[in-house]
C-alpha cells in the first residue's frame, strides 16, 4: 500500500492490485526521452516568463539529464507505484534536487504531458518510417533499372494477360510506396502542433507562453483549443492507418514474391540469408520472410481497429480509456520498422530469373489483344468481329500446343485471309510490350520515363 503524489484528498492508500491494473509504466517508459525533452522545454519556458528562478530551472535541467543518463545506462529503478513515466521521472528528480523538483509540474497536467510525449513519439517515428521507405524505394528502383528489358507475363485474375517488363511491375510498388510516404508526410504536417500548456483541459491561470515551448520542441505552433488537444488521438490513429495501408502494399508484394519463388514459377530466388529450411524436409527453402511480412498485416490492422474502438464515444476531455492508446501504436511502429528493414534487404539480395519469366510469357497467348488490335487498325475489321477471329486463332494455337506468338502469319491466314505477313512483328512478345507507349504504359521508353520521374521525386525528399 503506497501513497501517491495526488493522494492529498484520499484517506486510504492505493491497493497493490489497483497499482498493477492502473499503472502504465511498464509500457509508457518508452516515452522517457520525449518526456524529458518536454520537461526541459517546459522548465525553460517557466524561467523565461519568470515563474521559476534561473537557479531552480538549472537544477531541474541537470537532474533531468541525469535521469536520462540513468535510464540510458539501465541504472534507473522503475517503480510501479509511480504509475507512469511522468511520475517516475518527477519522483526521481525530486529525490536528486529536493523541492526544486516539485516545482516542475507548475502550469501543466499529466493530460497535456502525455499528449506531448505521445505526439513527439509519433512524429519522430513518422519520420523514421519515411526514411526507411526512401531506402526501400531506392533499392526497388535499382532493381527496375536492371530489368527494363526483362519480359514478364502481366496478369489479371492471376491469369496471363499481356506482356510487360519486370521493371514496370516493380515500379507499380514504387508508386504504391510513394503514396505511403506522402501519407506519412501529410500526417507530420497536420499534427506538428504543441499540446504542452493546455494543462488538464482548460489551459492555466499561470502567465505561461506556449509559443516558447512550441518553438523549443520544433513544433510549428501551439494547439488552438485545449479541450480538444488533451483528448485528441487523431495523430495516433493516423499513424496506425498509414502503417495499415503500408502493410496492404507490403502484403501484396510479399504474396507475389511467395508465388514467384515457388517451383511452379521460379521467377525469383531468395538469398539463403533471407530464407529458412524445414526441420523434416531437407530439400526445402521457404520464403518465410515474405510469409511473415504478409502475416504481420493482420497484426497492424488489429491495432488500428483496437484504438478506433477505444476512442469512439469518449466524452471530452481526457478519460482513462486513453491509456490504451499506446501499446498498439508502439507495436505497429516497431513492426513497420523491422519489416521495412528486412524487406529492403531481401529485395536487394533477390535473384531475378529472367529466362523463366521469358519462358512463362510464351504461355497464355499474351499477344491476343495485339492480334485483335491489328485486325481493327490494319485490316479495318470491326472490333467485335476481330475479337471473334482472335478467339478462333487462340483455340487453334491450343490445338497445336503452341503460343499465339509462335503461330506465324500463314497459319493465321487460314483463319482469316485478311491477315498479312506483318502480323509476325505485331505478335512478337517484345514488340507487344514496347507498343504500349501511352503515358504510364509498359514500353521500355515509358518505363525509363517512370524511373526518371521516381528518381527525381526521391531526390527532392529530405532525409529527416
């Protein structure tokens, strides 16, 4: 049974069961750096406006830095009786410097304190995830540069559709991850406001200057409405949504890597360094990295739904329910960071089996659309009739057990005598791929332009 800093109006001490149930210190201790940075800024502001003396503030800042060093070195004793990281640090600095430490909490509440710490954590990790995405983008673009002329069967419904180049396919993921970066950047811009100084919910009668603390902590401004600020967790929901959307893209990519690395496809081969074996089947080489990346999506989706559920229907302002806001964010952030790191390494060491990709392009009649377009453009055949003629040609190719691209114009003339010898060029897999020159298409010319576009865009991003 222990007494609390807030226990002045209580006659009984808190039970140990309540301490275990109520305390957040086991997980919110991750916020110690943010808490100390916020406290240094708050103390500095209190000195500048004349609320605390220079001597007291100097002692407070020295003590805060000592506490940070103790935590860094693993020397700090975390006591569940302190409830949370805010009280743990305040208790310790009071032990170090006495009454001066008790003055630090002037003109603030744990409500604006936790809102500050958590916001700083989320903003910092938004930037960290952006930097990892930039590195992944660069690796994918390098892969694309090496595979502009690598033919690949483009698919819809997981069925062979049209010939594309492998670089073009990889750039589709570069495009997805570009949107992810933009979402994280947008969240930083929107949420870069300071909560400190809002106190419990209504501001403070002390003559503080919130612009000073905002500037010291690199926020663009203090928040406008304190009632909203202490109960706002949109910034946490946003990073969970952004990570969830990122994992939609990662999971789709992982699924394709799993399929491509199977014996049925053999389009890619994972490095031994990023593969695992079987405890019973010695021949196995499993794409466990990709499978785990695919599986982690369920984890981060669950974290997002969890916080949405916690926040819905809460009255203003702060409610203890909001203590449940952090663990899911911590988990999703850590999952995103390690996943992006290992995905980048797995891609950088991936072997692309160009011959198998090219061979696969000769099944499924990928140039059927080209034959239909040829009949329309060159032979002036109505599209519906051209579609029917092409269908007959595909059926004949199946009977002959060859791909449409291998039929040759003489066999095609037996189906329709309007077809000329120039059709052989039209049905070439490479020519088919390169014929799609419209903006954003798969031709080598357009693929190179896309690479140049993404490289230029990346060059304008600032590593933060």
